[in-house]
């Protein structure tokens, strides 16, 4: 992030801190495919499955999730449809902390984030374990609303926001890459915002599994 000078931000500050092609809208848009689920946290759980280190599967109820180390991540958020939200203070459980308690097998290369209604997004293990990768339940001191992903959404700010799945229900450790919902429907498999990896036609052979 650019640091403001002693007299405030230099000219063009807004422009220069945004990845190419992005703009800052008024307000926080709500964007997703399908309906907003109604969640009863009493019946909610988060499943960790696939290639776990010990081969087992874990199901965490909401209180168990809240017992994990809590963190905050300050980051911008970039949608591929070009809006960016600046300075979001996400609060939740970092993916790294989750992976420390329920580690992936050493052969794991990617992670699939699963959400309600079968929405999914794949991320490379290196992106999943990055410092800014967090399972969030609050933003800027306020609990997320249902339309923004409550009770739990994933956020990986350096990747386009379709990877930041709302209403997360499971984490699947993968021993090879597999495309998620949008990665299968025209968006870039990796989706790094600063490299403007928007569409699958931009992919090079090593960016993802063949379409
Ligand atoms: N479960 C789910 N999560 C999702 C989506 C979706 O369709 N379903 N859309 C993604 C897209 S494209 C964006 S830009 C962000 C938008 O998050 P917001 O509505 O909180 O701004 O959610 C992401 N997470
Ligand atoms: Mo998006």
C-alpha cells in the first residue's frame, strides 16, 4: 500500500494504489450468483476434507471455529467486474492458522473453497497460506451481513474477489489443481489482480488444468 506523505496523499494516490483497470465505487456492492442463504449457526459447520495430513476429515461447529486464533487483515478487495474496495479490515481466522491445526498432506498443491449451493473457488496452496488469506466474519468492526457472506466468507485479497467465496462451508485439500465455479466458466484459473489475470483465455499452459 502507498503511504500518504506528511501533507496527505500525493496526487494520483487513488489511481496508483489500484490494480490496472479498477475503480472505487460509492458504497459496497453486493455481488454473487444465486440466492443469499439463510444460515442458522446452530446447524452450521465447516468441513475440512480431501488430502489432509492424517487422511481424516474434520467438521468444526461454529464455537470451535471461534476458538481458533483470531486475526485481522487490512487489505483492498478487487472484483473482476472492476470495482475495488479499499482498506477493508477483515477479522477472522487466517487460513494459515486453520492449516496449522488441520494441516494438508505434504502432496497438496491447491485448495478448493466450497460454499453454500455448491459455489466453489480454487486457490494455489501458496495463495491459501499467504499472510492476507483469511476466513472472515467481520469487516471494519462490524459483523458481516448475510448478503456479504455471514457467518463466514473466505478472503484472499491479492486474487480477484470471485475467489473470496461467501458462505463458506468446506475446505478441500487437493493433490492437483481443479477448477472452481468461475474458473470453469471463463475466469482465469489463478486470478491475480495485480497481474490482471481476468479471463481464462489469458492463461498460459501452466496457469491451470486444460479447459
Ligand atoms: N458463495 C459465493 N461467493 C461469492 C460469489 C458468489 O457468487 N457466491 N461471488 C464472488 C464475487 S464475483 C465477488 S466480486 C464477491 C463480492 O463480495 P461482496 O458481495 O461482499 O461485495 O463475492 C464473491 N464471493
Ligand atoms: Mo466479482
